[in-house]
C-alpha cells in the first residue's frame, strides 16, 4: 500500500526534512520524491509505502495537514487507491 503526499508553499529551509520526519514518526517509508522551486514557491510530490504504518491512515493524513498549517504549507495526503480511482477511466 502506498500514498501520495503533495506539498506546496513558500520555500523555506527544511521542508523536505520536516515532512520526511513526520513520515518516519508514523513508520511511512519514503519511496520516491520529486521537488522543484518555482521562483519562491516550493512544490513536492512524495510517494510513500504505508504498509507498515504505526497508526491508521487518517491519523497520518491529519498529522500531515497539521504540519502544513504549522509551517504555512498546504500538505495533502492521498491513499494510492483513491488516486488510482480518480485517474481511471
């Protein structure tokens, strides 16, 4: 099982580290990351393995949203199944 985490906001030092640390806190393993800086905006998409989560998926999602609010970022966590359903014709 995997999830997609997106992060968008003003670029600051340590965004990747903070999101990765929150993943580690919930035992979500980071598989792949792509990020770019567009002028002063930080954009990241992270694919994580959630098969060994230490809490349920909703708690991870809520924790990521709270982290985003604390850091002035928009962090969205979507289960792979939902992502696939949205993009399946």
